[in-house]
C-alpha cells in the first residue's frame, strides 16, 4: 500500500495510474494521522510553492510530514514534492518550506526558454535503488521554472544541464525526490518508480553515467477530436481546418486507441483538441473527460487537452469558471490545458484596458496550477499586404510572395476554429499571453494545416523571437525532413503533427530515426 499525498492541485491521477499499473494500491492522505501511519509516501507536487505550503498548513499536514520524514521512512517527492523539502523558495518569499534538506529553491535566470519543459537526461552522482536496471542514458520529463540548491552536496543524487547545471534529484537515507516526473517519463520513469516501490533492491550505479545532458526536441502527436454526424467521438483531421470530405466529418480513428498507439511509437507528448469546444461545453461533453481518464491509465507521457476552456453558463443558469473546467480536466489526467479562442478575447480586453484583471482564464489557471500548465493555442492565418506600413500589426517580409506579388504579410489571429478573424496578430497575442502567465505556445497555421507542405518557418521565427516561453511548431508536416527544417531553421522546442501520423504515412519512430544524430531527441 502506497500513501499518496494529494494537496489538491494538479494532476495526481497520472501518478496514481502509474503506481497502479505497477500492481500497487494507493491510499490518498486525508489527515495527518494517515501520514504518521504510512509505510511509503509518494508526494507529487504540481503548481506553485506558496499555494502548496498554505494548503499543507491549512490541512494540518506540515507537522505530521516533518515527523514522517525525520523517521527516515521511504519517501518519494516529485517536482514540487522535491522543492517542498527545502527551507524556502524564491517563488514565495516569506513562506517557509519543510526545512528537511538545507537549502533554497531558485528561479532559472537563463537565455533559454523558461519553464524548462521536456525530456532531459540525468547525470547520476551516487548509487541508488531507484536506478536498478536503468542504463543511465535515459531521458526523463521535466517541467519547472524553479530548481533546488542544496547546501549539503552529499544529498545530491542527480544533476541535469539546462544552461547551467542544476540538481535534479536528491537522496538522503530513504528520502528520495526528483525534479522530473517519473510518472510522465514512459518506460524509464515506470522502472524508476517500480524500484522505489519495491522493497529490498540495493543501491545501483548504471553502467553509463552521463557527464552532461541535453534537452531533447519534442515530437508531439495531436488528435483533433469531435463528434461525427453519427454522434461518435472520433479523431478527425482538417485540410486548412476543413474537416469534412464530401460532406462528412473525416474519421481517422478512436481517440484512446490512437493515443495508445502514439505512446508505443515514441511520442514525447500527446495533445487532444476538442475542436468544437467553442460551441459545446466540455463539462457536458463527458466523453472528452472519459477519453482523458482512459488514456491516462496506459499512456505515461504528458497529455495536453484543449477546446472550450473558458467561463460558461449552462442552460440552468449555473456559472462555471474556466478554472473549474480546467480543474476537471486535470483531475481526469491532463497535465496541461490549451486555451484557444478565449486567449484571443482575453488579450483584446487586456490591450484595450491596459489592466490585468487577474481573473482571466490564463491568469487564474496559471496561479493555481502553475504557468507550465497553461498552453495558448494560436490559429493564425497569413494576410498579405503591399507594404510594411499598410497595417498597424507587426509585418514580416516574406520569401513567399502573395497572389498579387505582395512581399509582406502579417498573421491574423482567429477564433472558433478559424471561423472568425480578429484585429489582432499572432506575435502580439503570444507576447501578451506570456505576460499574462502562459507557459507555452502551440503555434498552428491555418494555411499549412493538413497540406503536408512543411511548417511555416517565417511564422514560427516571428513568434519565437517575441517570447521566452517554449513554442510548439504545428501544421504542415509532410516528410521527415520537415522536422529537421523546423528544428534547424527556428528555435522551436517541439514540433507537432497529426495527419501523417494518423494515416501512417510517416510514423513517429521514422521521424526520430531520421533526426537521430542531427538534433537531440529522446529515443
Ligand atoms: O478555441 O479554446 O475552444 O480551442 C479549440 C482548439 O481546437 C484550438 O486549439 C484550435 O486550434 C483547434 N481547432 C479548432 N478547429 C479546428 C479545425 O481543424 N477545424 N484544429 C482545430 C486545429 C490544428 C492542429 C493540427 C495541426 C497539425 N488543429 O492542432 O493538429 O495543424 O496538422 P497536420 O500535421 O495534419 O498539418 P478553443
């Protein structure tokens, strides 16, 4: 029996699923007494340090946790569950941590994108039971803006390089904690978790310990989901966002099945977009929650869900906030939510008023679940203009002239799945969403979607240069060299594709094999 400390923020469902998939049962802590009686505790933390400590205090869990940790019984902290062990964090000045490991938690100050999101390696500094049967060169999934700085070097279990090196794992006696998420790190992560859960394994030093590590470029499989005319939830795929062929919605498979296939084929992340979310309400659209619940039982890489994340009033007049909608998704197994149409409206309001309301979906979800949990999905369309000063939007000079020979263009934001163009451009949208607290940009491109012509490099460069958060390049992948092109001609951290994976034209494994040795990837 594993005791799981859930303080109520973020996706603990995936940790529970991962532990259960290894044949263990999970008991969730509901009082301090549960902690004191536990034999093995797993503490998966997600969200913000201050919020976490406040909740732990309010629930009377801080003293029992300190007592448990002092008794040197087995403990595995994950992400914020690692940071909680320290004295304090720059994320919440004035708020005390558990103070079990002397040291502080610091924010990354780097030229590189923050949060540090994705698959990176670990340099193993000492033997541990959790490394049993690992090779040492595996990559694990990270998502964080803060890192721990222990005063005592003997506590350091692993380090990872991102700009400078940082401590990505600690161990002192039976207290182990990792900055990365084993429950989201595929087979390697499950192995590590199994090693922690099993009694009796011995400290182990893998054969290949890395001296330095590198963050991999991510390959993301995207599933556009909607009901077809028969009412079945299907994965569909548009051609420049038109998902109908001869009048019927294209049906490319079942969401849970396809997600499972992509996990097995090596996808680094999976994204579900409920593409009719702008007109449906996700909490009435229970199949989407069910898709997430079922997928997260067998798929142990990060899951993002988008579509319909906004404030909503149902037919009985009950109001739901975007935060409530997102919370339901997180409880069902999502790691990140992606906001599309609502982000455009939020930015328009903010630019008009010049004041952050603090109540927008982006701000509220980021405050509770952390910036890394908020992706903004942009659906831009290229608009050609005759000269750079023809519009008040940022204009780029393009190598692909327009129908009338125009050498300039801007990227117009759209809402409602491309149905409505707005007087706002993609560069300003991305920059403003970062300012409001978004942690990542999913950059689609209506002109390229489903065309197999390759990614729109000019669009990706324009947006990437304007933000310091990671950017997912999306739309247009048709061949393996399109992935190489996007990773060598732009600084995008990941590339997303749909059609070529669904139709098995170019499997994920083929993309990775092609990229191997040319760009850093997770194999
Ligand atoms: O506006 O918050 O409700 O979110 C709706 C979400 O659904 C948005 O993220 C929006 O991008 C998406 N969406 C809406 N309509 C469509 C459509 O296709 N008719 N899909 C749609 C967008 C774009 C990509 C696609 C890539 C890769 N899909 O995610 O997967 O273009 O495709 P490819 O590799 O085949 O070229 P809200």
